């Protein structure tokens, strides 16, 4: 859930406001987004991923943290490298290696041939359980 918008790091670009699918933010009087509807946050990390200055922190929990939680403390989150940490993890931002390039799955040398689909006529519907003995 969104916990921190760093006024010190924010450039008031409104990207987080635009990408939020549940309209969590309002634009503050100083241009810095305000978390206006925190309970609507889906913890999708879109705002943090798209923030060009790593000014946001989304805690990986689905409910607001307590006010005394380190996840609500901007200084603690900054000190531990978590402010904008999701964006860094996926490799978004200048000078970072894209997450897809760090993927450890084996690469296919070629696309395997796909069999032509030859599907039978759809099955007949029945009122009985199909996978349990009678």
C-alpha cells in the first residue's frame, strides 16, 4: 500500500496521479501529490514504478501500516534504500539494468514448431460430475 510521497524528491510531474488505476492521489496545493484515498490503493506498484525521481514508496502490504512503523518513516525508508526501491528492482531508470536482462530463465535459441491445432467438436454438456465415479 502506498505509504510515502517524498516532497523533497518529487518534481510535481503528476505521473503517479495519471498512472494510478484507483485514483489514490490528489494534487497538493504545492504540486506535490497527496495520498488522498489510501484505502483505495491496490498495492500494484504502478506509481512507484513510473515515478522518474524515485519519490514514492509502496509497502508490500495490503493495509496501511501503523504511524510508528518504519514503513511510514521517510527517513528510515530512504536510509535502507527502499524509497523507489521497486523501480530499481525492475531496472527502470537511467543507469539501471532492465529486469528482463537479469532474468535467469534459459533463452530459446529458436522458436519450436507448433502443431497445427486440430480440435475436436466441443464436448457434450452433462449434469453429472465428469471427473468423479458415479
